[in-house]
C-alpha cells in the first residue's frame, strides 16, 4: 500500500505527532523547527498495524529524518523512550 499524504487519517496522525512533540525535532541535540516530518518509528512498510498509532510516530527535522532513514532499528528504543516521556 502506497502512502497517501493527503489522506485525512494520515494528516490527523501527523498533526497529533507534531503537537505532542511541541513542533520540534526530537533527535537529541537538535530542536529544529524547520522542515518537520513525522517519522514512523517502526517502518510504514513493515508494521502496517502501527501506521496510525500515535506512539509509533516522532517529529524529526528533514536533516535528522534523512540520517535515520535506513537505520530505523538503531533508533527504535531511543525514539520509543522519547515518545513515552512526551506522552506524559
């Protein structure tokens, strides 16, 4: 299934991720507010059951998202811990 960035469900998920993360990149030592992207902690292609789970998303700037892409497993535990803290 291809991702539809205009899908209302996807847009709602993305905005909720940004709000929870206070519209800032969550990569440690980066708090950029430019070119924000909602990153799926567990990949869109391999974890379809988590595609719209708020706890499977984290806000990254474009630069940090590019750094993480292809290395998702290395960041998974770090990102899940950040999401737990941000969720209260």
